[in-house]
C-alpha cells in the first residue's frame, strides 16, 4: 500500500515540481549570479565584478527617482484602491434602504458589479493604449469632456506635463484595480450575517460607523491579502507606465520596473539590471513580511 502511494506521489508530484524548478526557480538563482557580473546580454563573455553593481545602485539618481515613484505608488495605490473597493462593495451589499426584508444591497447591484469588474477583462496593453488616447491633449476624451461642460481652463496635456504625467497614470492604475476588489470584498461580505448590520441599524449606527466597526474588522483577512497584492503591483507598475508614458517626460513617470527594462534591453547592461532585480527582491520582502506581522490580528469568530 505504501509502495503504491509513493509511486503515485512520484508520478504526479515530482514532474511539476521539476518543471517549476527549471523554469521558475532556476532563472531566479541565475539572476543572483548575473547581478555579480558586467554581462551585456548579447555575448557569452562577461567579467565578475562582485558587488560593484550594487555600489553603483546607491549613487544612481535615476534609480532613486524611480524608487521614489514606486514609494508613492506603495502608499497611494493600496489606500485608494482598498478604500474605494470597500466603499463600493459596502454600498452594493448593505447600502440599500432597509425594509421588511432587512438590510440589503442597492437595486441593480449585480449589474454594478459587472460594470466595476469590466476593466479586469481588458488586457494591460489595451488599457494603456485606451487611456493614452483618452489623455491626448486635443482629441482625447478627458479634455473633450472638460471643454464640453465649460471647464476648458482645466484641460491640460496630461501626459506631456512632468508634474501631471505620473499622477495621470496612477489614476489609471486605481481605475483598473478597483473593480476586482469591489467583487472580492462583496463576496467576502456575503459571509457576514445580516443580523449584525440590522442590530447596528437599530442602535442608530451610521453607515460610516458600520463600515469602520463591523465590515472592516470582519474582512480584515481579505483586506490584508488585498494590501499585499496591491503592494506588489505598486513595486512593479512596469507595463502600464511603459505603454502610456514610457517613463517620460524627462523620467517624471519612471518606475523601477521600467528602469530595469531600459537598462537591460535599451542599454544592454543585463548585469546591472539584474542587480536592480535582486535589490527589489529583498526590498519587497522587507516590506511585505513586516506588514504581515504588524497587521496580524486574532480572527473574529461569529
């Protein structure tokens, strides 16, 4: 019996683990090795430079500029996305007028969830091209809408202004992520007994207080997972920035993922780009692990 179980495990578990080790773990390990070289990526020749690439990172202003933008994303993206996601999910799930049926969601909640989730069915490339055209100074929908309602003075070349380009792309990132977390939080709210909301309503609790004191504590595990995923997205952000602004104008919307790509494929400095990747690996761990420990709470039993 034990022999048959071992054969079953070896047959079905070892091959996928082997493939994962070859195609996922092995490239990660190779990145650590390449980070200690000056390899250009186009020839088999390279020299081992040790920690020189990491010393260069410390004094690279473009890297620090990109990291500064990622730091802003790390703060703003999770807060804005989770805040909006919780607000919309709460309105859709328990925001309707109470009646004989008790606490319920708003009318047409299912349709609203589909509308909110719609950006998730679009590829990142399509979202980037779509919003790049929407931000166009003369033919774009954003400036066109402002002019149509008499606010033409607020029209700007959004992606051509160094002070606005980064924030314009940040808005796109929030827009493209909120829908997923609205659906995620809405699903999690279905497990909360409606009796709790009805009791709070009878006690005269306002919706804001209900959200802070009931919904958020009971959804804390889900919120924590959402925060980790959004933090990882904030530390990347490569695709959407590369498509919409390519880091411009003048590196005003550069992020570390785009800096790695430009260094590796634009300047053919794969060793230095790998050093950036290794540094970001440890930076990501140093952010996510303490966050998980600090936000650990006892589960609330219903």
